């Protein structure tokens, strides 16, 4: 009987230590900056390495349109019953893939010094 109690205590100790370590990792992961992370789940970082600026501009339009469509679908789904579940099951992975593709495109365009919406000049004069 005492052996059984000792086993339960050691299992409880292991559980508490594991939970503490997991909580510590979770807290520390909050300190990481998500700004320019090169870790992606769906996008290949070298995918646009050999693409021209024109090809990347076309891809950017395609992925921007896809991202906007998915965002609209997610917003509409949120209004209905069970919207969070629908978003998680149907749209979230595609939305993350689209945003990651756009990040990879922006990174590749920056490295090739391609014109982007951020550095385009205005076509109108200030009057």
C-alpha cells in the first residue's frame, strides 16, 4: 500500500513539474517577436528565389485577392452560430497560408529591390 502511495506522489510531482515547465515555455514564447520571423508552416522561403519582379507582382495580386476573400469569409462565418469552429476548420489554414505567401513574396521582392506598393511613387502631383 505504501509503495502505491509513493508511486502516486512521484507521478504527481512529475505532472506538476511538467506543467510548470510548459507554463514557463508558454510565457517565454510570448516574448518572441513575430515581426520578421522566418519560420513558416505553409510557405516555402525559397519559392520566389528565381522569380522575376513581374512574376512576383502577379503572384502578389493573386495572393492578396485570396487573402481578402478568406478574410471576408471568416468575417461572415463569425456572425453565424459556430463561426469560430467554421473558421478554424475551413478557413484559418488557408488564410495563414495566404499571409505567409505574401510575406515570402514581400521578402523576395525586397531582396531583389523590386517596386512594391510601399515604394511606388505617386502618379499625381501635389497642387
